[in-house]
């Protein structure tokens, strides 16, 4: 089954190793575990995981902001 999962501080731990593996193999200057944790504490930041049969297939971290900027 394919699922989108909203990552929060409470459910981040089971995903963190796999997210960091993807991050490290995808970017020349990858984010650290601490960088992801900081994003989880930002109101405007959103971290989602894509799972296929309960295995992480990808993730996205993005900001939503607007009004008053």
C-alpha cells in the first residue's frame, strides 16, 4: 500500500535513519539530523514521508507561509 505520512516529533524516530540515508546520497551538502529536528519545530515547515508497503520511498520538507510578508 502507498501512504503519505505527516512526520512530527512524535513519529520521526522510525523514519530518521532512512531519511538521512536518502539525504546523504542525494545532496552534496546534506542536512543533518539536527537540521531536520529544527524543521519539525517550525510552524511553517512540513515534513512528509512516502511509504510503499511500510518502507520509506521518499520524503519532502517544505514551508507554507504567506499573509503579511
